[in-house]
């Protein structure tokens, strides 16, 4: 089985705690105005480059996060330009996660010129978006995003959209995915709000939504529609290519880390919050990693979970993710019961769809899940061919 042998280090810059919307499920804490200073940003750049060199990586991935990173847009551009002005033996790439409300034509053009891959957060059609992602006055944000979607996809046809699934939006997940696909998004990621009060009762409508989504996935794949829906494609991948190799998984504080506006270091984005809880601090960009703290968190997250012993789905389950476990249980060494129930519910649905497509020897399905180079080719095809399709529409 072909594995990705490229060694990547991912560093997330939390440019600000502030945000201009108020998502009902947000895990980043109070939206106060504290942001990263230019001096801290420069120290963070030096720290990232030093870590990338010492680890002899092939690729340094810089991710911009918040709050809302576009509230610190000048600093964001300054950080990118400083990185790009330094000669390195490794590749440096840039990503940004945004709520999209500040993504003007001028900003999108500048981000594209700087080769920033932009991922937007939208939870579904206007009714879902307005309910779950209001602005600071409690007003819906769907209307603001109408021109943004077209703008984003014109500049980057491969843009990803991330939809958070809550117990309230679960019954219409299939409608949300279909609506996002109809807007032109080919790459749709769905993420459960693991901190929510999930019960067996409110998982039932989610199961029904997955079953309807399975029908949609099957029909669109047979029609030759090239798309990616994370909740299905990642689970199919876990069967077609086997479970994630340890080298492909994130490793808290080692293959990835997050930098708070203060410069303090955390093992992942979920742990930064208001930057007040020192229990997950693993260092500072000025003084380096605290190896004792870093090793303690890593060892705790990687230890075997006895509650998973004997489970037939263990190799395909997300119980290895310490961040998900922490959101659900408050502990990084305990598998989330929500994950357990969710995987038991979702995997049989996904496998039935995959089995039908395999039996038909559907060419798109085979190419997508059994050709390791497909993600690269898919990205290039979208990037090159989409403008051609637009010109002939």
C-alpha cells in the first residue's frame, strides 16, 4: 500500500481571540479583542522555521485561525510575506479558516496572489446558517455569504467548506450537503459538535439523514459527479486503503502545534481557548517547548484505551483523536462514547454504498478510492478545467 512519505509540520497561528460572529457551538471562548502583536508574530515565525529545520521536514504548513483571522488581515499578510522572503530547504504552504463574512474581492485577490488556500465555515442552507452562526447582534449571516461563495469559488474552485453538525441541524444534514453542493462546492467537510449533548434519541434523526445522504452519494457518483464529502469518503478510504498509518495521523505537539496570540504553545487548536488554562500549555515561541509538558500530553493521548478492546471497528474509528475525546469527555485518554455510537451508526451505511459502487465497478469510485494519486489529480483538474467550463456555460 502506497503511503505519503512526505514529512510535514503544521503550525497554526491564532492571530486574534476576537470574532465578528457568535457561533452557538464555538469552543474558542470569549471573543475579547486581544490579538497577536507583530513582535510575537516574528518570534513565532522564527520558532516555526527553527522547528522545521531541526525536524528536517519536507513541508511546513502554516494555518491561520482565530477568532476570525481576517480581523487581523494586515498581520496575516505580513506573516506570509516574511515567510516567503526566507530561503528554506522545505516547502512552505499557507491555509486559512474563515467565517467568510470579511472576504471581499480585494482580500480574496490578495490571498490568491499569496497562494493561501482558503477554507470557509458554513453549516448549510440559510435557515441552518442563520440559526447556528449569527452575528454579534444575533442576526443571521447567510445573506452576507451569498456573494462570498461565488467570489471564493471563482478564485479557488477547490475551496473547502466545513459544516458543523449539531443535534439541532442533524435531521437536515443531507439537505445541508446537497445545498452546499448546489452552490458549487466540491469539497465538503462535515464535523460533529462533539461537545454537544448528543443522546441515542437525537442520533436517530442523524442516522436517517445519513441514509438519505447515502442515496444522494450513490446517485451522484454514478452520474459522474466528482465531489468529496468527508463523512462518507474518509470512511470509505479507511476500508479501501486501510486504517491511517501512524505517520499519517496528527501527533499532539509534535507534527502539529498551535500558537496563541500571546505566543504560548498548545498541542492543537481546540486547546487554545481563551489562553487561560495552563494545563495544556506546551511552551512559548520565545523559550521553546516545555518537553516535560509536551511528552506528558503526547504519552497520555497515545496510550491504549481499554474501552476499545475487542471492537471490530477500532481500526476505522476516530477514537484515536485526542481532541475529539477531550471535547466529548474532558479527557484526552478516554474514547468518546459519542464517537463510538456515531461510528457504529455511520460505518454500515457507508459500507453499503461503497459495496454497491464496487460491485458495479464504477470508474469514478475506483479511481477515487483506489488510485493514491487521485487527490492530487483531482485538485489539478478542478483548478485547470473549472474556468474552461465556466467560459462555456
